[in-house]
């Protein structure tokens, strides 16, 4: 892994992004982190009766998406007073901001009221309940997300405008409903 700088010019302003480059030889670090996460969850289940398991750390899920799709993990931005930085990764080939959502359960994904992205990806580690390091990565059409129904009268965008954190099951409501195929299938 190495930190790189990437400079953009947006609306006559120069913005410098610090990005983390994930390389194939970092896969072992990700595997070790995944094994530690599994162990923590096993201990939580066995020793803290009824406790909810921990979410997959974004350090793992976002790094896997970067590794598999050639993106860079977002670290920080300078000169960015009006440049929204609530994205997770960055594609230096297209200058697109990437949002990553991950699932290791049947539960919902949440979106902050100011979440922003150009492209959004979903990494699914759940595999019908068998969490063994296998994953599928999907690119999701942003319109599916923005127009997802949160209740009878509101979409995700409607709830974001109210400064709420909308949440829903991406796998069920988008991937299964629209019969999306993964871009990439892999294993840690």
C-alpha cells in the first residue's frame, strides 16, 4: 500500500486528493484482517450472549473493491472547501467518486443525509449465510438507490432532504429485484 496524490481542477479550483493505492501483494493483509474480524465475531457470539455481530470494517470491504476494480481508497482532500468528500474510493482514470456498501447479513445498508458519489458498488460477503471470505461485487445504477422506496410515500432522496439516514436491504430491493449479475466474484 502506498499513499499517492491526485490533483483535480473543479470549477476553477485545484483540489488535491490523498489516496491509498491497494496492490495485489496487499491481499494477504486483507485476508489476515478478515480472519481477525471472523474471530472477533465468533467471540462476541459465544461470550457476549445475544450481542450483535460487528459490521465488516470498511478498511477491508473498501480495500477489496479497490483491489478488484482498480480504484484508490480515499484518505483526504485539500483545497476542497466546496468539494463534498463523503465518498469512499476514487477512480483516477475517470475522476469519479466511488461509494461502497458492504453486507455480511440480511440487514439494511444506511446512507448518510449527505452521501455523495458518481458510482456506487455493493460487495456481498453474505453468500446465503456462509461467510467464508467469498464475495461478489455489483455495480448499482444510482437511480435504483435514489428512487428506492423507504416507505409508502418517500424515496431515499426524500429522506436525505429531511437530514435522515435512510436504510434498506440493497441485496433484496435492488440486486434480487432487478436480477443484477456481479461484476466480480472473488475470495479473500
